C-alpha cells in the first residue's frame, strides 16, 4: 500500500534532511503519524533543555530547546468544569498548540500520560520537569498528578493556592532540587521554616522573612523577594561571616535604600574596603 504521506515514500536519509529544519510542532505532528515516524523524529537527536508543566485550570506543557520552544495545552475543552480530572486515566485527549493556534492530534488515541511520554521520547528528554501550580488547579486529582509526573526538578507553589492545597503539593513532590514558595502560603512562620532548613540546591521565598528565617536557610542559592531592613541585613551578614549558613553560596535580597548613605548602616561593624568607581 502506498503511504498516505508522500514524504514517507522517500528514503529515510532523505526524510531526515527534510524534517531536520522543521519547527517543533510540525516535527511533533510528523512523529505522531506512526511508530516509524516517531523513531525517525527521535533519531534527529534534538535534545530539549527543559520541560515545564504548569497546572492551573488547564495543563500546559512547554518544551524548551536551544533555539525553539513549543507549548501545548491540555484539558482546555473539558465539558464538566466541576468534575475531578485524573491525569493518570486512559481517557483520550487532544493537545492545543499555543503558538500555532490549532489542535494537535495523534493518529491513535492518546491519554495525557501517552502525550508526555511521546514528547519526552521525540525530544530526547529524560530529566524531571519543572512543575508550577497556579490557581484553578483544584480540579486535578493530586495522586494522579504524582503518578504521571513522578519527580520534579523545580517546584513552584503560587501564594494564591489555599494552605491545604499547598501542603498537598509539598507532600506529594517532596524532593525538588529547586523550590519556590509564594506569598501567604502558610499561616504560621514555623511552617515555612520546615522548608527553609532543607538542603535544596535553590530556594525562593516570596513573603516576609525574619532574621531567624534567614539563619535557618540550608540551600546553596537563596532568593528572598520581599524587602528586608538595613538592621536585619547587617545582622545576617555578621552571622554569615562568623560561619552561619555553611552551604550558602549565593543570596539575592531586596533592600531598602531610602536612608542608604555610602553603605554605612548596612556595613556597620564589618571590616570592609571601599572600591573606587574605576575598579567597579
């Protein structure tokens, strides 16, 4: 039987020359035709740098390659908006290409799990993805999220989530390399401290922090987005010089410079050398 797609009548080496310059969505669509086209597309060896999954009222999967990106949306056509959705079900679903503004369909019915496995295979990605939770995600059943996504490299929990839902995220995805916690996620400061003390590679906290919070940090990289006082900065710096936070290599802070005069308050009691503008 003659192939429906004329391209498939060509030798495989010629097919590879044709498709190697395609953008990501056409290449994905080609890979969805059959097992043969899937293997041909994967043989290009295009390696994704990152895969990001965003859970809100829909599920977005964005694949980043060196020069290109592809974003697919799932469950944007759910009929019953109140029904609980299980990502690990075998229910066939379609994907919508955000950049191409059209639906992407597979030749055989694909569940979300099938889509994710196929994307990872075609774009040679085997690492844990980044996972973001934003408002509206309550319709997705938590255990099924864990079953499909398994582990994550980076976890972002928006402060707009309820405290209960936030705890669910952190309970099911326990060991990310990087963690971001949004504002007003927990009612008690001691709850936040449980995560500040863990040895992540990187942690970002988008709410107010005390000096005690800062001294508990056990990550290599830290980002506190809320402004801290001059006194608090000075106290932390003195503790750090004396040996606190031994794993800390990099910290990004927001400071209030309203009353800043040549750094005197921030560096009070700390031996330092002032550099000239030319050296800076």
